[in-house]
């Protein structure tokens, strides 16, 4: 279980103090597929960085399975990221001179998995994300954006993390592949008890998650997804007219947004 | 893909830049190796000089040297006296003979021309041999050995003189200057203090007479077997042969008599004291003690200067190679900050990332070392020669050759000592140099590798 307690992150910008994450608290049970929506610059990626121990909060704490990240030394945070976290970055952040296979094998190498075993698992993962086997050994910079996105997702799954943090995981994918990835994430959360938190502008993806959060000016509120609304997943749509930061048809029905489940 | 494989891949990520870096490294490494080769060559030469000539005293009969002069000959009893002098580690007696070809003596006698010298250097009796000298008499030989004893310029139709062959009886496997014999074929004579029918021949003397190891020749109608060939490094030195000391004394019919004594002192520091003590023990009216090291001081000093310069240049080139690596790797770390951040984000420990950069640096250094070693192999000889000639031109003493034990000999060839330094890039020296380069490269690469530990993943990923 992940507990986020009064998380604050501030930055100095000249004389101003910016609070992209402002007193955020929530809990996620294991196996939950959750989404965070919000406008660009609302602090979604910053929150993801804090949960993934890439960044340290100004105040507050993240407790993972009873273990507090606050005050944890860098070495242990690295172990935490390697063992428990899978990242899907918005810009993929793959190593350009390595092949798709090598990129997926990297986290397993750091975890000490034997070479043959990690190669085998990397091939399986790339197959799961539907990357053509011919492209497994192709260098990353010779793959398309969508293909790179799939490699990034496969890399995030490599060490079977307890928590996957995904920043726009379907942002560069075509509709069909996007649906497949959403299904894959759903399966992971359901069958493998993996907690998945995605930042997305894709209303279809957001609607398919178990819990949906909205981040606005650093504050988090939870929206309740209408039962049965997860059936349809559609492609892109014009920018959201409602200021939610979501695109695509609104399948969530009337705004059932409740006051923040755990917000300040 | 392992860390090593990833490092190798990264080293070739930008081939043009890799080629440029390797070229610059190769120049620095090549220079370092060439300087090390020069340094080792000169160090070896200085050590050789200090170990042999530098601690050697030569004792000649007072008033006589080699086949020239007068006075009383040295004796074996004096050798025992010399050996008892403090700090003297060994005394080796020699007995020099002049050998003349029997047939040529007969021809010259028939023409009314006879040669000088004899068994002891002061006798008119020649020791005959079947050997022919490897050196033609030429103008100098005819002038020095003519019967008239004048200028030797008289034009006669008689056959030209042949030079004698120098035979030296030795009490150990050293030459007349106290240096170890450089045998090129065969073996030594074994026991040098007993009579033997074995002989060691100079390479040109053996070649002139068509002899090789196992061949025989005669001295005073006594058959000798060639046990080995030596290379003295000079035409004069190679027109000579060595037999055991008792054999030479027997051939000269002068048992117990010595031409010279080669006295080795236990260390350079004790040479002066030993010389004084030796002179006092033997008596100034009986023996002249000379110190070859005095004549070599200038040459050794020049070599020391070359040694110091080459060492400083080696260190400087090594430092340059390390600096190049440091700067290149700092540049690469800065360039790959985002990538380092990603690696950290997905759980790479600092040591893995640091190791990756160190290995990448070592790959570049390995490539630079291969090219640098090739450059050093080709250029070290000429670089060392240039260093030595520029240094030696100001200090080398000149000398002249003489008969064994004479004032010239090896002791007078200081300038030739400089040119006799051969700087060859031996595998051992190259390996030592490359090991030093790798050591410096590791230090140079560690700094940027440690820098990677300070990179926080969020700082480089925040730009998204």
C-alpha cells in the first residue's frame, strides 16, 4: 500500500515560491489502477517524481508498504527505484545507442538478473507490448515514437515492480496500440497486483482506471468514475473544453466529482 | 549487455570524436613511452658503467703499459696483495701476448723486415700462431712496426707487415677492460685459473680464419679449440682472442707474471679510497693504479642528464595523457547528464555508472596505447639519439685506442659510450609504460566518474 502524507514540493523562481504539489495526501491499495489528470504545469509530473523517489519533498512523506521514504539515504532510494518502481517517462528516456532489447534488459542488469534470463524476459515483454520481433535488436533511435513508447513501457515492467508510474503512457500510440497498452496495464494491476498510477490527458485511459485524481494548482481531488463507463476507449479528440486537461469524448457522464477524498 | 560491453559501445558512439581522441592520446602516450624507453636505455647504460668500469681500477707495471714502456712486470704475489686491500671485491690478472702468423714471419724475415714485440711485450721473441690478423696493417700498422723505427714512410717492394693478433690470458670471464665478455656463440672457458686448450675468439678474427665453435688452430704449435666467439664491439677488440691466464703465462714462458690486474671495488663510493690504498700496498715504484671512472665521468654525467630529461618528459607526457582523459570524460559526463539521470532513475547504482565511464576511458586509452606503442617503437630510437647527441655534444670526452691496459682502450672512449646507448622499445618497457598510462588514466577517469554520483535524476529529467 502507498500512503502519501501531506506532501509539499516548492520551488523558488526568483522572488516567487511555486508549489506544484501542495499538501497532497492519498492512499492507494495494491493492485489499484489510478490516474491523475490536470492541465499542463499543474504538478502531475512533479508528484510522480516524488512518488518515484526521483525527487525529495519539501515536506510530507511517502510511505510504501510501511516504509517511509523521507530521510532515506540515496543508496536505499536507488534500491527502492530499482526494486519497486517502474517508470514510463513522457519523453521515453531510452538509451539511444542501445537496442530495444538492451534497453529493456538494463533494469534487470542493475537488479543482478543473469544475462540469459533477462534476455528471455525482455523478449517476452517486448512481445507483450507488441513490438515487432525484427525490431528487438534495432537501435532506439531507429524506432518510431510509438515503438519507443512501447519499449519504455516494457522497460518499466522489467523488474516486476510493485508500483508503475507512467507519464502519458499512451500519448504517442495509435488508437489500437493505446487500447492494448491500457488493457496490459489493467491486466497487470488486476492479475499481478501491481499498483499503477498514470498521468494522462487521455480521457479514455482516465475513464478506465479504478480511481481518478485531478491535480489543480498543486491540490489533489479525487473523481469517481461512473460504473460502466470503462467500456469504450476512443482516440484523440480536441482539447478539453472544460478545463480538466482531458481530451476525447467525456465518457464519465455527469461530473460526479466529489470533494477530495484526501485533500487539504 | 554488460557494463563493459556498454562502455565499449559508448566509446565508439561518435566515431569521428573517438578517432580524434585516440589520435591525441596516441601522441601523448607515444611520447611517454618513447621517453620511458630512452630513460630505461640510459639508466641501463649508466648502471652498466657504474657496475663495471666505474668501480674498476687498472693496475699496470710502474713505467709500463701494455706492450709499451719499461719497469718490472706485475706478479701473482702482487695480485694476492691487491686482493687484501679493503673494499676490493675481486682481482683478475691478465697476461697479454702478441701472436704473429708463422708464415708471415717467415716471409717478412726473408725480406729483411721483422716485427716487434713478444710474449711479454718486452721480448723480441714472437709467439707464432696459425691465425691471421683480421685487420690489415695499413698505413698505421706499417708505420708503427717498420724495422727502421722511423716514420715508416720508406717505400719498399717488400711485403707489407701483418698486424699481430692480441691474445690475453684472463683469470675470469672479462675482457682486458674488466667488462663481461659478450659471447655471441659457444660457451666460456669454464675454469679460468687452470691451464686449458680452449680459446675465445673475436668474431672478425674467427671469420677471417674461417673458424667457428669447435674449430682448432695453433699457438706455438700447440692446438687450441675454439670454445666461443665474442663481440667486443670494435674492429680492434674483435682481432683478439682470450685464453686462460695460466695458459697465457705458459705460452709466454713467464709463469706468475701479469701484464695488468683488473681490480674491482665494491662500490662507487669506495673507489677513491681503494685506489689510494692499493697504490700504497703495491708501492708507487712497482705499480701504476689508474681509475677508468675519471675518464668516464663526463660521459656518465651527460647520460645522467639525458636520464633526468627523459624521465621528466615521461612524467609530463603521462600527466598530459591523464589530463586529456580527465577533460574528455568530464565533457562526456556533461553531455550525457540526462542519460545518467535516466540510468539512476531506473535503479543504476552510482558505482555501476562510475565504472561504466572509467571503462569507457580505458577503452579509449587502450586504443591510444596501441597506436602510441607503435609510434614509440618507431620513434624511440631516434628520439633517444636526439636527446643523447644534444646532451653529449657538450660533454663527451675524446679518447684514443691503445693496447690492452693502455691509456686509451675503453676508458678513453667516452664519446663512444654515448653513441653506444641503444634505445629499443622492449616489450617489458612498453608494458611498464602502458601500465603507468592506465594507472594515470584510471585516476583521470575517476574524477568525472565521481561527478556522476552527484547528478540527481530529477535535475536532468525535470526538463520534460
